[in-house]
């Protein structure tokens, strides 16, 4: 009889641990999904920003050449 109670207690404890682990796993998976979306969004932003910066820098280079030429 004592062994049965002990077994039931151990089983109950393991079931509670399993339930808690499932909850933690679900939270971790949700966090991973959120971070993946965040990374994708930032990568898209950077991909659109880089061409603008190159164009912006090239425009300044072109504008600076004639101004330096006139000063001489």
C-alpha cells in the first residue's frame, strides 16, 4: 500500500514537471518566432537603407567635385 502511494506521488510530481516544461517550451518557441520576425524586419529595413545611403553618398561626391574645381 505504501509503495502505491509513493508511486502515485512520484507520478504526480513528474506530470507536474512535464506540464511546466511544456509551458516553458511553448513560451520559448513563441519568443523564437517573435525574434525571427524581428530579424527579418530589420534585414528588410537594412536592405532598403543601404541603396539609399550609396546614392546619397554618390550624390555628395559628385556635388563636391565642381565646387572644389571653382575654388581654384
